[in-house]
C-alpha cells in the first residue's frame, strides 16, 4: 500500500484553518454569552493576543516531566482527533488521514487529552488541581457513556466504523441525516455534548469561584498557551465528529463553518439559560436523562 | 532577627503509612530556593515591542482583594463598566495572572500573602496600587498594623489615587498602565530582582512571623 505524502501538508493546512476558526469562534461565542449578560464582552481578536502574551512570558517553572507532558498530551488529543477524521466530505485536500476504523480512534482521542491532563495536573501538586481533575474525570467519563452508546448505535445503523462511509450514507438531502434517521442517538449524543464542552451547566470542573480554575491551576506561560491552542482546536475537532456522525457532514468550508457554529451555539445557548450543576448532580442527570436515550437508540437500531 | 519556626514548618521525622520513616524539611522540600534573576527581553527590539503590545492588550488581574478598594473592582466585571472589552480579565491563580492590584490598605498580615502571590506570578508582572492607602497610608496613616508605602515592599508600576477611586478612574489607570507597558517602562519584575535584598529587608522589618523561604516560586 502506497502512502500519499501530499496528504500531510494538506492535513496541516486543515489544522491551521481549524485553529484560526476555533480562536475566532471561541471569542465570538464568549461575546454572545456576554451579550446575554448585557456586556460588550471581549474583542474577537482577544484570544490571539492572550496566546501571544502567554508564549511571550519570560519565565516559567516546572514541577516535573509529566507537568511538561500534560499540555502536550492535551494538544495531541485535539490535533489527533482532527487529523484522523475527514473534515470536508468528498474533498481530497481535507479528508485528512481518515481510514476504515477511524471512528474507534476518534472515540479514544476524545478521552486522551483529559487523561494526559490528569497526569500533568496531578504532578503540579496543587490541591485545587487534584480536586478539579477528579471532578473533570468523573464528569467526562459519565458524559462519554451516552456518547459512546450513540456512536455504537450509529455504527450499527450504517454497519461501518469509517466516518467517511457514515457521512456518505447521509448524503442526498436533509432527511437522510442521522438526526432524522436515528433521532434517539442524536438526542443522547447532544446531551453528552453539553457535558464535554466545559460550559454551564457542566463547567464546575474549571469553576473559577470555588476551585481556582481547576486542573490548570499551576499552568502558566507557554504551558498555558499550549492548552489555549488546544482550546481552540479541540472543540472544533469534536464538533467535526458530531457534524459527520449526526448532521450530514460538510461538503465545503462555508457549510462546515455554519454547522460548527450552530453546534457551538447550542451549548452556549444552554449555558446562558441554566445554572451550574455540581458534579454529583450532573452525573445523576446524565445517568437519568442521557444514558437511557443511548440504550434506546441501540435497541431501536 | 531569626524567628522560631512554626511546628509544621520544622524539620522532623515522619512515619509513612507503609512504616518507612523519612525526614521532612518543609522549607527545603516544598519550595524552590532559587532567587529571582533579571530577565532580558527578546533579542530583537521589534519582537519585544510586539510582545509588549500583546502584554498591554491582555492584562490578567489576580483576583485577590487585599482591602476595601477591592469592592471597586467588581463593577468592572459587570455590564456597567465591563473591563473585558479592554482586554482586562481576572484570573483566580497567581500563576496565570500578570497584574497584581493592591486594592486599598494593606495590613501586615495581608502583606505576607501579597508577597507570596507576587512572587508566584511569572515575569513580566505588574503591580498597581489602588487608593491613597498604598501611597502614604491614607486614612490609616497612624495605624499600628498597616503598611504606609507600598513602594517599599514591592515594585509598583502605577498608583491610582482616591479614597476610593471610582471604577472609571481604575479604567483610566489601566489605560495608563498599558501605555507604560507598550513603552517598555514597566519592568517591575527586574527591579525586584535587582534590589531584592532591599525589598526583603523592608519586608522582614514589618513581618515579624517570617515563616517562609526568602523567595517562594
């Protein structure tokens, strides 16, 4: 089997586009949240400036090897997730390095960054980081349950583990989307989506008022900048998965931009409407509302 | 003047849960003893100017209210004054913040915490003294328990006068601080490193229960 080397620069181009889109989108959503609170909110370019500032800090300290690797793992999770699923369906340039079993790999990468972060934050030795990561892992684990169930339902429905094939099966009209062919799976996955986007009501992990900023308490300078970079890429990568699995994928960049924006807006909308859950409340909420939907989706298929 | 250390900070033998005895010396084990050094900017002036511009446009304030003036910072986060549109945000941890606002009078007890917070921040870092109390003691000028001049204990880049200054004054002050940073004149962290002994002797003169290392990262 010959490898198409040209795929690598194209995949990097995808990462570059998604990175910039993610930075702008993040600021834009924050602005929308601010407007809901009757503020102007940050300028749309603020995320770029913060990133440059953090890379430009003159000092940084370390707590050990894992402390270095934490943000690196996190960024690997984000970029890996993006690289192994097709971003634009039917495009040679932006199909990235997708292959037959990429759905399984994507499921793994969604979790990968959190695990790396747990090790890194653990080594920082700060009690707030430990509390934050405990909360984060419990919440992400339980939010992963309905998502995994929904993904299995979709995989069973289309009898494939390739994201490209799943997108292909949804082409030819809005009614072919998984949203309409398997609404239960989409409902379960969208509830899980809320849990992993780090917005209210599920943002207790980084809750600044109770535990200063959670896992990244000790992270600063370039470490923090790496994590901010991931913060731009990872949500978009995750929404690419959602878009591909449930909303018919995207055949062009404008379609991609609109769908990802609407998905992000969904979590922001829920976020400004509802107050924050504590971790045990959110776990109970996921187990009661989201997991049964996922089980039903599998049974329905 | 050497002080008697608190029991939990003294060197002692500890028996672990697995029965192994080991020695713990908290001041040495839990802190890094390296003293601050002068940090030079980027080699090319244009790069450093660019970084300074970014630093000015992204002021992350440590959410640590030291005195009554802290109440004037809260309206800045709310719709009426909304400092976020000027690139000013609040961070809950000193590691990520680059601006320490000493908001009002500083009691000796709080000074200790303020020093620790300041030293944990990463360079370049800025200090703003808010209110008259940080300049000359203000209405607490004859108090036995507050410091009079903040400048003696940490390098202050900018004072905002008033008792207390209104949020508008704070915003104007932050805009002035931005000008200083952009001009490369806000080098407080390096000043602190250069005159470290002077600052430490001043700090130790008022803090009588000094039970921490000289510089805690």
